[in-house]
């Protein structure tokens, strides 16, 4: 489904209303990103007390992908505003400095970790790097653990240190319980109560941990998150990606960027206070989710490069379908189908990116025998990110941007086949005038069209090489 189709068919509920409110106040409307941000926000609001029918925590790691100045800042800021309203500004964090900091934050907030993270590729690229610093590797380890675990495994020293600090806070707050000023007394009561609750939470095993992460990055930086290394670690399978089309939305000059609607903020507070019915599947909904489980169980070993994504597809489908069904508590087949379609939109781009990553050897070099295949895969990945037809020149501008890819193209041009030779290699050959300016990128696009791998519309003006799209 396209983002327009997804928006049109999105089941009604708090998530959809949040998406529409987000878009109504956006200077550049990004439906895919807004849907991802709304799912992340609502998942954060219910995390810790609401479970999906199969016992999953609905909070997620969501990464929005769009080019610079294309409108990803608005959904990020909108989500932050809603979460700050619901949990307080000190509970929403914009950076992760170390794994230990994550543990301290979890202890302080009794297991709740909320991150709204701009340009998150800097985080994911370092934690997954082979030469990452120890603290960066620890962040990665904690992200992997906390995204699927309900508890924190604190060492004895960390546990004792945390309890000692909370005990000191409790003792300090206790002195203010007899304050003559009512406001000071109320603040002291809250601090004292929170400290004691924190101590009890630690002593009871640090259970009920929830990690919510909403980040954004640019299309050209997505490969730092989606690569062979992150797939092997399982990191990519734990992330819900919201890829925007590689086209900057029109600027809505009449729009005044505004904060979330009051009704949305009130609903957010209501949701946080557990004002929702328990979740269950309808008969058709249960049938639909079983079909998803069955499908991915059958193919999980058939596409090794996508195993981490396909292996967790059911979990993410159920989480999203649950969030779409909060108002009624009944998960219908339409919610399951929509969730699956939304996730497939991202998984197709991930697959294309991973096929590119797969070409590179351990030392980051490309086998000469696979150079053309690398560029063909980059073309495919680029088209997966585009909406509709794009000019060949624009597609190749992105495809050939990396230095190693440009060098491959230059080497090909030095040994470029003759005009007669290309006639034998292509079903739809270039004419003699075109052939003089054809590079490796244009040649591979035409070859991919011949094989039915992409769609191609010739130029109507006779200038350029036309427009292409994925199939």
C-alpha cells in the first residue's frame, strides 16, 4: 500500500485521530512518519500496564526516515509534546550517553524509559560498529535486552548504589513533610513517596520495564542502521521503520504549526491512567493473526538475510493492531491487515538495503564479479524508497553517490561495450545518439527493465532517459 492508501484505510481510533491532528498542524505533511510517530506515542502511553492478547508489551522502537527539511521534525516534536504532557518533561529524554545511564533512568522512573531522539543514526551506527567503544557496545546491549525484556538485570553493586541514593532522597524529602508551606509539603510528600516506591521496585526485581524509542534519520543514513551487522545482532528486527517517500512534500504556507489538540492531550492522560478495556481478538481478527504467524513461519528460513525481521513480524503486527484497537478493545481483521501492510512497506525497503549490504565483504570491499549486481541492488533500493515514477537522473544521483560505487561506474565507462555489442545485450537497446552518453547506471536500469524488474517510461521530449519506478 502507498502512504495515501494506508492513511485512508487506517482503522479509526486514538492512533488515527492523533495522525490526523499531527498532519493538520504540519508545515510539510508526512503521513508515513506521522503514522509511525502516533503508534510510538500511543504505545508509550499504554506501556507498563496494557498487554496485547498474547502478552506482548506494546511499546516499540520506531525510526522515521526522511530527507533533510522534508518534515520529520514535526511528528518528532508532536510526540515529545504529548509525552511530556503525560509523563512530565524530565521523563522524556533526547540522548543516551551510556548503558549505565539507561539503567539509572529506568531505576529513577520505575522501569519506564522514553526517548525521542533526533538524528538517531549516530546512536545506532556506533553501537553496532566493530570497533565501538565499550560504553557504545553496552548501549547496544541494553537496547537489545530492554526492547524485549520486562526486567533489568542489575548487579549487586548497582542495586545497592541505587537503593542508597533513593534512601538519601527519601530521608531528605522526609524532612519537608512538616513544612509550613503547603506547596513545599506536597512536593516533599511526592518525592518521599517516589523514593520509597523506587526502593520497593528494585527490591522486587526491577520488573515491568518498558522501552519506548522514537527516532529519525535521513534516507542516505539508513544504511548505518540497516546493515548486515545489525541484522545479525537482531537489532533491525526490533525496530519499526517508517520510510517516507523520497519526495519532499509541498510546504503548506497557510498552516500555522501548532501544539497537539487539547482533546488529544486529554485522551493521552486518560490512556496513561489505564482508562481502557482489555484487548482481545474477534473471530476474524484471530484468524488473520494466525495467518500472519503461519506465513512467516513458513518463509523464515527461506530468506536468511531477513530472518531477524520476519522472525519478529508477528510481534510487531500484534502490537500495532492492538494500538489501533484501543477504543473498543476488540482487534478486528482489518486492524491486523493494516498493521501487516504498514510493516511490509518498511520491510521491503529493509530487504533492498540488506541486499546491498550483503555484497560487501568483511573488509568493506566489493568482489569485482559482483560490482554490477551491487549497483543494480542500489537502484532497486532507491526505487523502493520512491513514490511513483522518478527521473532516471535523480535515481542515479543517489545510487552513484558513494565513492566506491562511482569508481565502479568510471571503470565500466573505460571498457564500455560498443554500440553493436549493447544491441545484443539489451532487448530494448539505446539508439546510437543515446549510447554515447549512457553510463553504467543507465545501462543497468535498461537491463532491469528488460527483465521486468522495474517499470520505465521513455522521455516524452526526447531529452534524458525517462522515468522509472519499482514494480
